[in-house]
C-alpha cells in the first residue's frame, strides 16, 4: 500500500488566480459570464502592476467590475 499525503488545500490567492485565468479564457472564447443575474460578455480586462486583482469590463457597462462578482457559465457539452 502507498501512504500518500493528501494534496494541500489551495489558498484563497491561488483560487482567485485560477478564477482570473478562467475569465481570461472566457473572453478568448467569447463565452458568457453572469453578472448580477444577467448573462453578458467580457469586453476587456486589465491587470494592474502590483495589484492583487484584475479589472474586468463588461460589454454595455461603463464601470469596471471586480472579478469576484462574475460567475463563469457552464457551456453545454
């Protein structure tokens, strides 16, 4: 038998980074995301040097959105 240790739990920063990468992929593939119950598309985003999070711009909205406020919608298989 193998005595393997369980993988360490991911930190909140690692989870946020993974979410940011998924948002980047959603923009590349023109996939919809959910913001305040509405389905919308990402118009663009910007990583600020030194900031922990990126800024996301949604089509049709003038103000930027925090990445944590967006939910990536599952695509039908």
